[in-house]
């Protein structure tokens, strides 16, 4: 199976949720990783906006929204599926 990540960030951990960058900034800080070295994987425009605002690179997956809608959020990378 998939190993359990050592760090979790939930809505209780952040003052502001997506589309603000707080979830990703706090996750990077808790992980001890610079945000510019992080890759955010998202499938929704608000999540893409959150990742971009944090300073991370964003990989968008077109599984929940149309490709056109996801592209409008301007992710760094775009794939149809994982």
C-alpha cells in the first residue's frame, strides 16, 4: 500500500484555506522543505491558485474539471490523468 505521510495539514492547521497559500506554506514548513522545492498536485482551480500563490510549482490533473477550466488557472504543468 501507500505509506502514511509523516506530515498532515488539515483545515484545523491553517488560518485561511484554499485559494490562499496557507495550506501549502504550512505543509512545507512542517516538512522542513523550502516551498520553491515543492510540487503541488491539484485537480481544482482553487487548489491550483493556492499552490501558485505559495510559490510552489503546480501540476494540475484534469480529473475533476474540464481541461479548459484547469488551464485558465495557469498551472505549471498539466496532465489528463495520473
